């Protein structure tokens, strides 16, 4: 009877083990399904990540192309602005020089000076240029040269630089080659004046003329 009881007990344990085995098998099957689902999700995410990476790469290329296009556009625009600024400067400079000539034709006549030449611009190549050069004869019969610098807005430094240029030996030699030598009157002409130009003109011994007012500082005689 004891043997039978042990056999029955073992049989019950085996049955319990079989049940647990079935349960474990079901759990493994469930985990396998879930693992397969997770793997599928990972594969899907990998595909989506690859697509996103490809889009990012494509956008990077587009941004680089756009950056290059923008850089080229800015360079082109900058060159156009520089040309426009140069053109505006030329136009303003030409207008200023035209007003200077108109003023000095009348100004010299009012002072009794007889013009012996037109008012011309003298180019000195690398040494710059003189905006107005004209030879005149005074009422006393004395011949003088008139040298003029014209500016849209006149600063003291413009007067100083013009006077220093006329005092340079290389500029004097250039003037002499054009037959410009002897006594001269030097003026600076401005459509607008800044502070300190009167003092600068007096210090440099040049005349100062404002387009709307006329002569403010009279020049001293130079020996060119």
C-alpha cells in the first residue's frame, strides 16, 4: 500500500510537472511571439531611421547648395553695390566739378581776372589730380595760375592733403612739364563745409570757397 501511495504521489507530481511544462512552453511561445514582434518593430524602426538619415543627408546637400548660392549672390550683389557706389561718386564728383567751374568762371571775372585758358582738370597719374587749373591775368597785367580742389563735403584733412600734394617736388615737376610754374593762387571749393576748414585753409595759405556763400578765406600767393 505504501508503494502504491508513493506511485500515486509520483504520478501526481509528474502530472504537476507536465502542467508546469505546458505553462512554461506557453510562456516561451508567448515570449517568442513578443520577441518576433519586437524584432519586427526594431526592423521597422531601422528602416525608418535609414530613411530619415537619407532625408537628413539630402537636406544637408540642399543646405550646402543653398549656402553656396547665397554666397555667390552676396558676392555678386556686393560687386554691384561697389560699382553703383563708384558710379554715384563719379556722378557727384562730376557735378561738384561742374559747379566749381561755373562758380569760378564768374568769380574770377568779378575780380577782374582775364582768363587765358579754360578751367581744366589736370591728371597727375599716381599723384592724383587737380580738379581745376586755369591761367589768368590780373587787372595789373600780372599772369597767375589758379589751382582748385573741389569736394562735395570739405574736411580739414582735404585741405591739408591738397596743400601737401602741391608742395611735393614730384608734383611740382609734373606741373612744370605742363608749363605751370611761377606765381599761383590756390583755392579749395566745397558744396558743404565741416568744422575746422577755415583754420586749416588759413594755416595752409589757401583760399576757401563755399558754393552758396562764396569766398570765406582769401588765398596767399604761392610760388609753384
